[in-house]
């Protein structure tokens, strides 16, 4: 693009940018990112286990807290605060999909999944997800269920 074109585009959006910068912010907007690192642990045999961050009270268990030992991390977080939103990272979904598929159909599945997480709109992505589920649901119901659950969790997050 020419310098003139860039200048015209900038002039059109600068007012909106200034308005956005001056908008009132919420008093509090807490955000906590939680992730695990998988380490090899010898417990009779060598296994890979997730290690979560520590709190002042001690390490978080796999479930997120000692009192909810059988729950998933999102369940544990939601048990503490019903207002908490726990979106799932697309990278983690892809990683877990690869682990379930074991590689036999990965190239084809990856081509079918890409339009789901790169869709130009939510409706287009949902349509592609429906096609993905119809094609892969019988062979890999766990993968379709995992993506469907993540969709439900992420729907509560504005902008995702």
C-alpha cells in the first residue's frame, strides 16, 4: 500500500482509537493464567505428571485444590468462584487431539480442524465443527466431545 492509503486509513480510525483509549475501565479485572509443566516422575516406574503452580498455602493439586481431588482444574476453579471463566487454549486442544489420534489420521484431521479454530465468524466455525463432528465423531468421539466442551467453556469469554 502507498503512504497515502495508509494515512487515509489511519485518519479514519484514529477517532475510534482515541475513544477506545479514553473509555472507563472496570474497577477490578483479575486474570490468572494457570498452566502445568509435565515432568518425568519415578514412582515404581517412570511416568509423566503435570505439576501446577504453587499458592501461599502450598502446591495446587492436579485438580486445582486439595479439597476437590477428583475434579478437573476448571471444576476446582469454578467451585471456588462461580464467576470464574476458564477458557481452553487452542494449542492445548490441538496437543490433546494429537495424543488421542496417535497420528494415523492426523494430517486429514488437522485439515478438517483448521477451519473450526480459524473461522471468520462463530457461525462459520460452528458449521465447520458440525462437519468435523459428522466425519470424525464415530471414530473419535472423545476428540469431538473435547472440542465441544471447550467451545461451551470458551463461549462465556467475550472476544473468544
